[in-house]
C-alpha cells in the first residue's frame, strides 16, 4: 500500500496534506482498495463549517457507500470539481487527482492528533 510519509492520516482512512492554513483531504490508498471501484462522490458541504470527526460526505462504490469523516475542524473551501465526471480518479490517484476537499483549518493544532504514515500502516496491519 502506498502511504506517503509527508501526509497525516486518520483511523477512518482519510489523509491530510497541509498547504499553509489549508488542508487538502482525501481517502487513503488502502481505503480505495477496500472499497473497490468508486462510482460516485457525494459531498455537499462546500462553504460549510464542519467539525472534526463529523461526516462531510460519502463515497459510493459498486457494492457499498462509505461516510467520509473530517480529520480537522474547518470550513470546506472547495470540493474537487473533477470528481463529478470522474469519481474513479479516487481509485487511480488517491493522493493526487483523487483529492476530495480543500478546507480552511479552524485549529491547525488538531493535526497533532492525526497519525503519521508509520502509525497508519501499523493500524491497518
């Protein structure tokens, strides 16, 4: 499994990349692999404040729908517009073109409670 060392992770299989006071968030390679082919991404929280660990959307795979949990509190600035036409980008490139949302973090200190790549790898076995 691909687990980039520069990212932070949650036990719920989201990843976070920080860019200044913003966080780019997606699901991990492990998560997309477990879900299978992703056919729809439903995120309707753009412009909203979302608390840490609250559901901010769902991803629908062929056999299941999975909630997406916000790793850090903040305002959803942007939902990846490319996913409307190409949700499979999450499968093909979960850490790049398959990102889900960009968030203005309310408290960047919350990043300290997230997992490192090594800790995440341990958590998934």
